[in-house]
């Protein structure tokens, strides 16, 4: 069955996509949750008519995300923390702390979009990956210094 997605559906597609799905999946999950509608002739015409608007909106989001990523790549954050012997921290640096540091520079980032390869538990300089939108990621530098 062909459906038009009204919302992003994990593992299936993004809002506005036309997808071929099994009848049961559409009837039992997509339609009751309001995530999709039937892709009949009228709906497909309407979908085609609004395609340019969707593409323009996605292009604008991508452009803004690229600009934000460029600002993040230039950013070097410093955080002062208490450290014990051998430069070990009491605890670790969290993604919430990093998000707050980024917000101080005027960039709003969700803490779930910050990816640490491993927990930061020592003093030093670390590379932190930040996902802005799907397909746009930036690396920033985090310097952990003693308080």
C-alpha cells in the first residue's frame, strides 16, 4: 500500500515521503497514530504541488545547519573542574555541561545531539561531535582545565 508520511517515522522515512508499506503496518500503526495517509490520486497531486515548498524549507534548514556547524567548528570551549591525583576528575564531564557551555556562545544544542566517544574523566583537550541535523555534524574542541 502506498502512503504519504505526515510525520517522521523512525526506520521508514521523513514527513512528506511517499512510501510503499505492508497493509497491516499502515492499518495498525501508521493510520491510527496519524503518521501517514493513503496515497491516492488526489493526495499524490497535492503532494506534487507542495514538493517545491518542502524542498525549499529543507534547503533553508540545511543552510542554517551548515552555518551553525561552521560556528561550532571554530569554537574551543574551556571548563574548569576539580581534579585529583594524576589529573583524574572527581566525576566526569556530562553532555549537559557541554550543552550549557555551547549555549553561552549563543548556539542552542540539545544534549542528546552531543556525542562523546568515551566519558571525559581526565584533564586535557578532547574532540566532541555535535549533530546539528541529519547529515550535518561538527567537531568542536573541549579543553578541561584544573579549577
